[in-house]
C-alpha cells in the first residue's frame, strides 16, 4: 500500500512539474512576441533570432554544467539512472532517502532539470530586449553562454541551492519563484550590457531631449504580454513543487489566484498613472504594468491574500512607470523596459516578502538581493568588456540605421514593406 501511494505521488508530482515547465517554456514565445512588437520593423528578425537561440544555449549550457554548479548533483545525464530504480522503495530511498509519506515532494530528476532549465532561459530572455536594435548578434550569444552556464547557476546555488556564498556566509533569503534569483539577475545583466553598449542613435538629443522610438507592432506586443501572463501560472504555480496533498493543492490554487490578481493590479495602476502623467491611455505602460505585477508577486505568491497581492502588483505597476521615465532621464536606453520591469520591480518583490511571510526578515531579503546584484553586475560587466575588446558588441552606425536584420541575419521580417528608418 505504501509503495502504491508513493508511486501515485511520484507520478502526480512529475506530471505537474513537467506541465508547469512547459508553461514556462511557452513564456519564451511571450518574450519573443513582446520584444518583436516593441522594436522597429527593421530589427525584428534579429530579436526573434536572439530569443529562440538563447533558449537553445540555455538548455545546453545548463545541462553541461549549470545544473551541477547550482545543485551540486553531478552531471545531469548521470542523474537519469535514478529513474530506473527497480522498485518504488528503491526509488524513494535513492532519490529522497527513507520514504516519508505524503508531502515528500517526489518527482523525477529529469522533471526537476526541465523545470529548472526553463527558468534559466527566462532569465536570459530579459537581457535580449534591453540591448535590442544595436548589439551584434554573436556578442549577445557569447554572453548567453556565460550567463546561463556560470553566472546564473552560481547565484542560484547560494539561494535555491542553499550553499554559502564563496564559503563566507549563508543567505537568510526567501524567494518563492525568483523575483530576485531570476528577474533581478536578468535585469542586472541587462543593465551592464546597456551601460557598455550605449544608447541607440537618435534616442537622446541635446539639452536633455528624449526622442520616443515607437515599436513596430503593438498587437504583437500585447499578444506577447498575454502569453507571458499565461505562462506565469506555471512559473509561480510549479514552484510549489508538488500537487499530491490537500495542502499543496490548495496552495497551488492560491498561487494562481494571487498571480493573476497581482498582474491585474499592476496593469490598472500603471495605466492610471500613465493617464495622470501623459493625459492618454499608454498601452505600452499598461503592458509593462501587468508584467511588473507578475514580477512583484513572484517572490511570494502563496502567503498574501488576493487583495494584498493586488496591492503588491499595483505598487509594482507604479514603480515601473516611474522607473522607465527615470532611466530615460539618466540616458539608460532600454527599448522594452526590461530593466525597470524585472530589476526595479524584482527588488520590490523581494522586499515585499516580509509583508506576508513572518519568517522572512528585511535584512535577510536585502542581503540576498544585494548579493545577487553585486555578483551578476560585476561578472556580467567583465564578460561584456571582454567580448567588446575581442569581437566588439555594437553594430556600426550605418548598420544600425539600415537595421540589424540585414547586417546580422541577412533577411527582413517584413520584406513586402519598405524598411522603416
């Protein structure tokens, strides 16, 4: 009887993990559509190329070394042998030690790897939009190799992996699904890339003039946002890690409700704030507001009430509008608002954990966020500077004017139309 219960638990958790992982993988399509809609038509092919290739790089690098670095579990391929245990008892003992019954979070090693690797791809996707329209494709892909194979797994090993930071100190840090571990890390890498790269030509004029560079396809950007919103249910819901008991099933339901509530709150707050500032309903701010709400609740979607989640998301929506405007004034050119959505609001999400989680401390959350930021900022900056020195990271002024689709990919996304200049 005990074996039968374990086998059912194992099947339920593994299947749930895989389905949630597939939802997170679908977020890659959301990032691709969002970014393709927010860049100019002449740069669409390259942004799509970056988004699909970075996922392949993330999958490969995390298999080769990232999973080992992050969880110290050996090479992924050797771990597959655990799935071939002769019996449920042997499987339980080999994977989790002595079987402890309900709530043991039993799932396949392969399922765990798959769920983790799609998070790596999500982290790297954040970088793509921020450096759009002026970065060389191969410079970006080289950075993706280091980010997904080393930089992200190292900070992940100190947080979700539970290791001490270089053997010096352990983090007392809570981050349910990765507001800091995934989103703040990705935004920090994006920030360093933008600082090294510089702004797009014509974005900033003399005397503090900021020239708007509108995206080419707002319907596509809206579709991308809705795909991300949908995929986020797997992102946060899968982080519950199991669906094999009444308690865990109820927690998953709460996570889904709170995730949706935060996105709604962020969108409404951002749109309202933009209306006050600009006198118009700014769709791009509404889209980023929804994403900001999702990022904000990601660090703790299980504990708050739906109303509290809505407020947490709304604060994220207000912050993202203020941050986008502030970065523009600082001449930090982020075409899609990724640094604001995932970085500024990611930090807010990490700090908001203390509102509903009595075990989290403000000092612990700050130290964890600071550790992630410093590590990713320093290592990313070094990598970007090395790539810049070796092969260069920015296209020429002429290539930027013509569009990086032609210079980097040799094809246009909309060949029937005259390339927008």
